[in-house]
């Protein structure tokens, strides 16, 4: 059990109020139109606001979000609860923006946790972990380090630095990005490198149109004989531990976003059902609709409870990784069912872009498959359990 | 020794040649050789796709149509699918509809010589061939499939009315132009109103529906006022089957009118932006004192509700077939991805857990197809079996599409792979043609007297 008791109830309420205010005042105008994913031309401004009010974490200690932003420094002392609450709130309005804040925060946390170094002028960081075949093979994260999948990024020593080669896939990031944080391998020696985007040999290819989470930029990033100095290796020879922690927090965050999306969907469905007239009455009076609504509510709340239990994890423990993986596996199923049933309550309107419900379904569909498909998670859990 | 052969059987990379040879011996295609001749005859070792296996169970003309639709879909629909979904505003359906008309896919609702369905097939079930084509088209693209199928839906009231004057005035001439001249004039079906969605697809709701589209009797015909929404092909249809209540009366007076798109007072309103099936429009239609002559009344006055409900009985298996197509498209593209993509040293297709998921999807699709084809075994479509087929197929398709996306991880949600498109397309089949909840009530309604209600004394 971590020291969540150091966060007072009043502090937690303040975190939630901050998120609610951001949701209403900053995100509200983004969705005050009939665009399917909001007005993405306003996204930069929304992200700047998130940085300025301390919602969005950054590795630079001078930034307001360094300590208390999502996955900021304080989670190392007080646990994950505050960040989980922030993500739950924001995801009720938009899963894509919650995901942006989550990935930015996670990259910042890796830098904060890793080697102490000059971190000013590092603001927006893209986390490069996934290979073409997906996340690193589970053997290496369950204490024993086996070979990474053959298509991983490789590094080797050269002069006073390292040379990195390879490609990382499905890198979620917040534009305009200034650095990448790259997880690489050299004959089972794992390492993390901070790479400025203007380093020679770095190139990014935008991933094509996709189902959801469209507020996020999604790139495949290639490293072609990229040379970085020693100081840009940030793992303190503890790369595996950092990966463990990263996966735990990543899955916790994705589960929290899913639970937030589900709650938003259920609330919208309840509202709609109280207003829509069919079958001689408002539809909330029909037992079939009551069943859909209550089942959706139960699923969304169960997922939320599961996410809240993750808030007390110590992220660098194998057991925590298993719990986070289990939560992602089960939570996403529950939340997906809650959202699709909520959409069903809206009938044809649920399928139309201007009602916002189909966006929730698209976003949660992406969450289900991204950063650890159900198949990957099942294998991962089995092997961790075997260990 | 073939390492891939070992992986196919899910065994854990046996080292010995001996075990590999044993596995090969035990496979049915080889093991059968040790049986006596009659035993061998009873074993089906033919190597054929499930598609071919199912097709072989159909009558000859149906087999031929199914193959023709498959070829049409792969040659003409597949190249358009991705772009039509991504940029529906720029997609012009004229060419594909013309091709579909020339191939006879717009005139399947009547028997030859008026339409393109062979008589013996038509009088077995009038929509069997439409359902077969629907599955093939929607395997490639749900939006383009809907374009073609919504046309058939628009024509359906003319046939279902059973009204000989309607056949002679409208149905036969329309179809002859389509069948003989490849004329691609398009039809649409307009029942849904802003205040009446589920209500126009179910009896109890219908009795309490708040309808806004009315028909006022004048000399020589009727004046229509009101609006319809979510009408597939509404923006491009030449003829629309519009249902309106007679002025001063309720839904029991619903009458079907054939509105032509050049009639004064008719206009197309807002185009809805849908999550999927985007190549097909869903538009608002407005009727502002539209005069419709008596000759354009489909069937009898006040027969509209019954015509509407019966049209749904014939269209629901077709919607089920469309859903099946979405699921099958997702499955086929996922299979292709698994064949071509490595995980470690071998292709995805050689992993047992991947094989398990693929088999599960195949089972769902096969059993769904069986349910749909069962609902099309009789000349008259049955309300219960039609609704059951639609519900089963749409739920199954959504499940298969979700499974497909999850199986290939992050690649599943990329538009370029075509799987997420099927997912978005499939979701609509759980909503239109009556939500799956409404369809369940339709089964209860239909079976109430025969087997649901309490038994009388004894």
C-alpha cells in the first residue's frame, strides 16, 4: 500500500475540480460543433492550457505540471490516485484528449524517474516502446530477460555515445513534439534513450486514418544510425524496472480513460432516455431500455471500481503489472459493452456523428486493441503468474 | 519435416522427424487411406473453402448468382471501398449503380422476364438472391452494399402491395427499363420520421406514434406534407415509397405513395453523417404540399401499415445477410493479415491462439449464414424467422468484427486494413430495420397466439 493517505480528501477534491473546470471551460468549446472528433484546430490551445494550469505533466521542473500533472512527480510519493481521477474526469468528455495527456504524462514520468539530467526545454515527449509486432515479449518483463522480439530497435556503443537503429510503431504523441523516449535493446541489454527530434537520422511517418482517439498524433518513428551522447541514456542501468513501471502505469491510465468514456456514455444515454418519446411514453419507462441502461451503468461502475483499486499499486512490482494487465483486459470489455449498449439506447441518433456517442464507441474500440491487445495481455498474465 | 506443418497442429515444436511423420499420418486426408472403400466414400476430404461448401448447398441458379455477385464485388466494389468510406462527399454512386443495373442486381425483386430472378427461385423465396448478393457486396463495402440494397427496399412496397394496377403502372415498367436497358434509376423507402423511429416498426409503438407526414385528399390525388429522416438513398433516389397518414386519421390510415424526385414541393434536406456505411447517404426528405396523383398510390388506401410491416419481414433477412457480409469481410481481411504478418519467427497464422480465434469467427459466420438461409426457405417471409435472422446476424457480425480488430492489435484500428470499416458498418445493422430490441418484440407479437400466450382450459 502506497502513501495515498498523504493526499488529503480536500486535495483529491481539488484535483477533480481542476479536471471538471478544464472539461467545461477548455474542452467544451472544442465540441460545440458538429465535427465528429471536435474542432481539432483548437487542440494546441487546449493542450497549452493543460500545461499552464498544471494538468499536463512535463519533465521540466519549471513547468506547472511537473509535480502534480497526470503521472507527474508526486505519483512516486503519493501513488496513482490523483492521476487516475484526473483521467477519469477528462475522458468523460473526450477519450482522445485524455489519451494525449496520459501519454505525455507517462513519457514525462519516465524521464523524471530516470536519470537526473538537464530537463529544461524538454516539454512534449513521444514514448517509443512498441515494435511492429507489438509490445516487447513478455518474458523480458517478468523478471527473467529473454530475447526481445527480433524486430526491436537496436543500439550499440560508439565513441562517447550510442547509435540507435530500428523503427518504433504506434507512437502516440502531442504535437509539436520535441523529443522521443526510445526503448531499445542490445543483446538483451535494455536501455532507454532521450532523442531530440531534430537529431540526424530521426524520421516520423504519420499513421493513416484510424477509428478513434483522433486527437492524438500517431506516428511510426524510424531511427537510422541515430547518434546520441551518453547523457541521453536515461535508465540508470535499470531499464527493465523502468519498463515494468511504464507498462503498469500505461495500462492503469488506459483503463481509467476507458472507465471515463463509459461513464460519459452512460450519463448521456440516461439523459436521452428521459427525453425521447417512443412507444407512447419516454423510453426510460420501457423495461427493455431500463435493462440496457442499468446493465451499462453496472458495467461502467464495476470498471471504475477496478480502476480505483489500481490507484494503490506500487508500479514497479511484477504483481502490479499483472493487476494492471488484468484490469486492462477486463475493464475494456466491460466499458466497451457499456458504451455500445448506451449507443443502442440512442437508436439511430447514436450512430450519427453529431450526437457524440459514436465517437465514444470509436475511442473505446481503439483503447481495447492499443498498447497490448487482449491476446498479448492474456499471454503476459499467464507468464507472470508462472514466474 | 515441415516446421510449419507442426505449428499448424499446435504442438510445441517437436524435435523429431518421427513425431512429425506421425502427425502427417494421422491427418484425415492420409488416415482415410487405411479404411475400406465404402468407409472412404463416407469421408469428406475435399479441399474447398467454406464459401464453396455453402454455395454447393444452393440450387443451381442461386449458386450462379452468388458467384456472379462475388465477382462483381471484387472487381467493382472493392477498388472503391476505402475511398468511398473515407470521403463519402466526393463519392459519386452513379457508375456503380449503372454497373449493378447492367448486371441485373437492381432488378432481382421480380421474376423473369420482368426482373432477373429465375421463376423457380422467385417462387421459392422472392428475396433469396437479393440476400446472396447482399452478403457478397457488403463483404467488400457496407456503404456501397447499402446503396444497392436500399434500392431494392424502395421497390419492395410495390411488389408487396400485391396490387395489380401498381404492378402495371410502376413496377413492371420500372423493372423492364432496369432489366432490359440497364437503366439505373434508383428507389428509396421512407418510413422513419424525427418523432417516430422504432414506433413505425412495431405494433404497440405504432399505435401511439406521433407522426407528422400527412396526406390530404384533393381532386385527382393527395397533397403530402411533412418530413422523413435517415432515408437511405434519399438524396439520389428517383422514386421514393413514402408512407403518410390520411389527414385527420391515425397510423391505421397509413398509405404508401410513390413520390418522384422531380415533383414540386419535394426536397432533400440534411445529409446525416454516419459512423459507418458512409458511401450510402442517409438524408432528410421534406414534403411541402407535394401533389401525388391517385395513380401513385401503392396498393390500397390505408394498407400502408400492413405493407410496411410486411416489407420489413422481407427486408430483415437481407439486412441479416448484409451484416453477415460485414463480418465475413472483417474475417477475410484478418485472415489475410495473419497469413502475411510475422510474430517472431513465424506467421501469425501458425499460432494456436490465433487459429482458435479465427475458428471461433468462422463458426459464428457459418451458423449465422445457416440462420439467414433458413429464414429464406419459404415463399412468404415469416415475421419471426426474419426478425430472428436479423438479430442473430447483426449481433454476430458485430462480435466477429470486434474479435477481428482485437486479434491483430493496433493494426486492427487502421483504416488501411479495412477491418475497422467493417466494424463501423456492422454496428448499424443492430439499429436499422428495427433495433434488435424491437425485432425481439416482433417475434413475441407474431408467436403470441400460437405459442406464447397462456393456454386455454385443457
